[in-house]
């Protein structure tokens, strides 16, 4: 009997071995995987519903379990080392997580899909912070699905409901979003830091470099588009693509030229067989597959031969323009900041009517022996060289002097419209020669005093709208924050006009900063700061961001969002900058956050932006010129070019015997057909103006001639413009 059992065992072992060879080597023609793939091991202990995996540089395998809401860490031999996470919605807990990634510091980033956020843990599994929360604003999510970390440790998160990919710095500062016209399912990076985005909806992989679409990849085998049913992708060192499909539970490998190499796997419970595999990860010649319904992770070794011809592009490490540094506890309700040395600052609280001094030891200035303040909702203050504090005592309509020890000195001003009188002053600045400039906010003017508070002169008046529809320079609608640059020029935050005006010290207008474009324009600017290199910083409460401009007042970048994280700014109130450090106060947060500003990166970004603007202007000029020529040449000819909503290509046509030029296009409806007539005109006018297809001077005379619904929810629109 003993020999029979051994014989039976040997037969079963032989049969299993043959099955593995068949499964791994003969699953597809012509891509036979005889020598390409070998089975290594499975990890099944402790796992219930493995959904994703990632491997550290040291060989540790991190497996994310969706049902258990836990991360398991195994060594390279499959032995459990540790685990962290538990089911719940409190900070650090998980609920139905879907994706996991590691950065170079060993931090673990997990898509906590059930709680609509991203959790970040340190290398030991201790919770650090979360990114995002439920919502539709920047930095918020509705259904985060996948996370990937770039070669430079930037964090990217795909949201399949909002069709976007959020970008964060390595330490979690919200930087940008890539808005998509399709639904992302999985994302990954190659060695050259190209972002690959899988969309089963499109049946393609879209490849991005520096957030610019560079290529669309479609992978087919036996006349079947495999990406329509793919559940995950990974890219190896040769830029070959591995994908796993749901319909046949197989893994396919393609080279970067979209040529099929081989496949392996099938449906089942044996080695190399899968049931609902949910993802795939490649590292150093090994492929890791969470075999979800078989409650295990399978590991395979694949042939690895680095082809330098395929990876000739040199990777250049990218630095974030802004990075989180630290948080310093102060208090909530901060209305102004003044940084006088690195890590040392004063913070004004309008609610408590006092000034917090953070300079090694923490002091409170401006309260009397009974802990009562004489200040009423102060909004701004400045520090004199003597150590005195000048405070805009806003609701007392006066300027209050505090001695260096925090005791009260003297005050000047009262409510009114005359000289030396104020109405709700909200800004104060001191010129290098000691002159005091006050933003007399509700009187719409700037008043100037000598160092003792004696009135000298004023400039400005209530905003007047010019012929171009914009407020006339030199007029104000509630001026607030004031700052001087190194040249002695005064920057005035013209609050209600959502602009920053620049004057010389005598009040002569020089320039203004008004950001064009919907994305970066000011929404609710509340404070400004200028550093020693004349970079301008704007706290935009309405956009929940800090906007940065170079010394030529050109937009450089912005950071921050409404989503939780190190750059979560629910209600921005104040900022200041010194030595490439940005200090930010949020009214509802009890600490001042400090961010590092990468000056070198900002110069690089400004140069790239300037070059892009020049190229765009040249392209628009060429397009306008070409359009005019085409309109003049076309006679009795009607052409139509089908255009999608992204490329916005317009075809010109001309109907003989009329005094009009006709333009036709086909676009997706997107609710267009139900819009009011004026809204349709406005949308079309903006579209055509943005693309420079039709000269702007005749767009106001545009007429919608016809609009017909066609297949797939699209609308064929014919519009006309006059010939002359």
C-alpha cells in the first residue's frame, strides 16, 4: 500500500507538472512561452481577497487585501513579516481599498476607495496623512481607482468617475490634475517616467510625458482588442507591456511596437490559472498577479534581457516646484503673517485680537493683564525696524502701535472719509524710508503717513469701468493687502476687482497683474507676499491655492486644493515668504504650514511656459492667416470634415450666391441641444475664438443656420459669418 501511495503521488505530481507546462508554454500561438515563463510560488496564507501588489527594492512583497482592508508584507520567500490597516473610516483605517504603490523612501500609498481618499503610511506601516476626500473640486475624489508613483516619487491618482488624474509632490502637495475625456482604469510608469493610462472604455492605453499625451497604444491578438477587457497593466525595463484580461484569465505580453510576444494562463485553480485576477505588477524579471477569487498571489519569473536600444531615452529626475516642509502650531483665526527670519514669525489673530510671536519661545502680544485685547478684528500688521508693531485695527478704524514688549504705545485715526480717517482698513506696509502706507479698504484709497503717523497724502478712488470693460488702473474696489518689492514699488491687492496693481512710492500707476484664462485667474485673493527675489505670492481663497509669479509678474505655478493633505487650504487667510520658504496660514487650521519653493524649477517652468506661449501665438497667427486665405479662395464648393470634440477641427464651406461663409462641424452633444440659444452662441463663439479659426472681429455676427441630431448623441451644427 505504501508503494502504491508513492506511485499515485508521483503520477499526480507528473500530471500537475505537465499541466503547468501546458498552461505556461502552450496557451497561445504563435507566442509560445516555452522558455519565457516559469512558476515561482504562490502566497495564500492570510489572504482573503488580494486586489493589488507591489514589491520593494529589497524584495519585500506588499499585498493589498480588499475584503480584509489590510496590507500584508511578505519577504522574498513568501514569509509574512508584518501587516497593517484595519476596516473602518477613521484616520489610517481602510474600507474596500483598490490599489497600492511604494515610493523610494518606503512609504506606502493606498487607494482607500471605500472612504474616497488616499492613505499614506511610513515604511513601518504607521499612518502619516491622507490625500483628498469626497467631492468634485480639485484634490477631491468620487471614485479613486488606481495609484502610481513616478520615478521622481510624484504621486498620481486616477479617478474613474471624475475622469481625471491628480498629481501630488512626493510629500503630498497637490500640484495639478490631468483632465481626461475617457474613463481611466489603471495607471503605471515606465523607467523613463512616461505615464501609461489603461482605459477599457477606449480599448487603448494612452501614454503621457510631462502630462502631455504622446501616444495611443492598442493591443490586439487574433483580431481581438485585448484592452477592452483588461483589468491591469505593467511595463518592464524594456518598455514591454504586460496586461491581464478578464474574459480568458490570461496574461499577455507585447513589445512597445504593439507586437504580440506571448501569453500564458487560463481559468482555473491550478498553478498558472486564475479566477478574477485584478492586477499585475512587474519588477526585476518577476510578474506578480493577485489571483483574487483564488485568494492568493501568484509569482512568475519571466525572461529578462535588457535591450538598451529600447530604453535609450535618459531619465531626468524631476523636482517639485513646491514641497511641504513642516507645520508649526500657532492658533486658528490667523489674519496676517510676518516672517522676519527663517522659522521665526509673528501671526496676527483677528478673533483673539492679539499677535503670536514664534521665535524660539512662543509669546502673545497685545493682551492686557486681564488677558483682554483693545483691538477689534485686526486684519493686517507690519514690523518696524525698531521692533514696534503697527496694527491695522480694522473695526476700530485706526492704526495701533505696540511696543516691542507687546505693551500699547499710541494710535492714530478714526472712522470717516477725510484725511487721516479710515473705514475698515485692511492693509499696511512700511516703505524702506519709514513711510507708512495704509489700505483704507472701504474708502477705496491708499493713505500715506510718515513714521510718526502724520498724514502726507493719498491716492486712488472707487473703481471706474473703462471702455474695455475692465476697471481703470489706479482705481480700487476694496484694496487690501500691501507689499513693497526690492525697488520700492507698492503692490496693492485690489480685492473686489481681483487684480494686483503696482505703483511707485508716489502712487503713480506702473502695471497690474490680472491672470488670464479660467484655470489660473484669481477667484478670491485675500493676501499677497513678495520675497527678497521679488517673486510674488497670492493666497487665493476661492481657488484654495497659492499662486506664484516671477519678478516679471509672469505666472509660474500654483499649489494647494480643497482636498485634504499637506496642502489642504479650506479657508486661506495669510502668507509670507523668505529664503525660498513659503509660510501659509489657513483661518480654520491651527498651524502655519511651511513649504519649500524650488527657485531653479520655477525658472525652468517659466522658460517652458514662455516658449509654449510664443509657439501658440505663432500657431494662432498662422491659422488665422490660412483661414482668411481659404475663405477667399473657396467658391461654390462645400467641404465637410468630421471633427471630434477634443481636436475642435472646423471645416470651411461656401455657398455660391450668398453673402455668407458657412462653417460646419460634427461634435458630441454633451447637452448642447438643450441649451438656450444665447448659451449655444456663447459656447460656439468661445470655441472658435480660442482656436483662432474665425477672426474675432466677425464672431459677434455669427448665426446658427441649422443643428441636427445624428447618431451616437452627436449634433451637426452649421453656422455662418458674413463675408465682409
